[in-house]
C-alpha cells in the first residue's frame, strides 16, 4: 500500500469510527439504491423510527451514538395505517431526551405512491397544573416534528429525501414549534418531492409549514421541495407557510400548491404566553422567503389575527408581514 493510500484508508476508518455504525434492521433488502430496504407496513416503519429515535448509549444525542442511515434507501410497498402504532416520527427525539439536530435521518424514502393514514404525532405536552404548553426540552414538548423530524444534517455531503407519498386527512401533528407534515426541518441536499398532505397541524410557538417547518441550505447545495401540495390545516402562533414556514437562503420551492388553510396568531389559552408579534411572517407558500419560489400557487386561505382575548402588556402588532405567496421576501418569486 502506498503512503497516500494508507493515509486515505486511515481517514476513512476514522470517519466511520466517529460516526459509528447504524443499528442493523430486519427489513427485507440491503439498503442500496438498487435493493432498498422494504417498508411493508406499520411494524417496519416503527422499526426504522425507533432505531433513529433511540440513542445507542447515554441520554442525549451525538453524531456517533444515534442511527441516521446516511445514503441508505427505503421503499414503502403498501398503504400504511398507523392507528394505535405509537409512531411519533422518524428522527424525532424520544421522551426524556432533549430535542437535538443530532437526531436526524439521512436516508431516502420512496413512498411508491402509497398513502399514510392515522399518523397522529402528539409532540406538544402541557403543564398538568396550568394547562400551558411546555417548552421543548428533555422533560417537555418536542420540536422538529413530522414524518421525519430532521431530514438531513448541516454536515451531510449526500442527499436525503422523501418522495411519492400521500398523508390523508386522518393524519395530525402537534408540536412546540418547527414542524411540518413531512419534515420539521430540512438541511442542505434534502429533498421532498411529489408529496401530498391533507394533515392537520398545530404549533404553539413558531416556524411551521404544511410540508416542512424550515429549510436550511448552502450555496450550490440547496434543500428542495418540489411538486408538493398541501390541502390540510395549519394553525400557528408565529411564522407559518402553506408549504414551508421559513425558506432560508439557497433553498428551493418549485411547482407546489397550497389549497388548504393557514392560520397564525394568538389562538389558544394553552400557549405558554401571548406574543405581541404573533401572526408575523405568514404566507400561502412560505412564511418568510430568502430562497427561491417558482411555479407555485396558493389558492387556499391565509389568516392572521387575534383569536383569543389579548392579555399581554406590550402593544399588539400582529400580521405585520403577510402575503399570498410569502409573508416576507428577500429572495426570488417567479412563475
């Protein structure tokens, strides 16, 4: 072995050691693009979710002690009914562990045109005495919530994706914030494509979307939502969009439709507190856009308001940034 080959081999071994090996799955297939792991029903989906949600050791998530399945491939082979399954999302922090970006899914799921029903994720938790929502921490509510909590990670150099899937009207999600039907947060090189959602989403803080809560990208390495539609209902306190809540710089939304309902403002007595700037950054496609929105249309309802008696001490300034396509825009919007 030459010196350069030896150094390269050591580097590869070190990287593999640092990341750790993903937990073995019992699914049929090998996880390659040509021979994907097959998800044939709720039990298979639960196996993947539990592997991603449970650290291999300790009571917190690190890059090396969690299972991510970077670059692996999965295919759903049938419609899946998640009623009474306990499914809480893939790469969504387990109870008793603080939500973390180190809890992420780096693989690729092809839904095969199938439908998910009765996906009911209750990420919001409430104080037993006051009834108020608990903040997102180890003992409280979840954030980064959806079918996948975190899709990808900022350090990833290969794609992660969810494609060709429908979530019917029996699906619902609640969260402290940062939630969407498909992903709570998408990172660079993550893609959601050809997904339809009829889900009901409620968030008690900020940054939620019909498809994804937020999208982070890097130059020449965008996160992308393409050919998706939201027909459901989204209720939020702060930043909200019919497709994505926060579309960051370099992110791409293309050929999408919002034909559902987006409502933002102080709406529930279960909020931790009322916000004087509730319902800011609300749009039919994106709550805020610093990326690119092309070929997309919003035909549904976009509502901003004060839905309960205001009890705050600051001057109420809701609905300052609101639009049919984006609540605020520093990026591109084009047909």
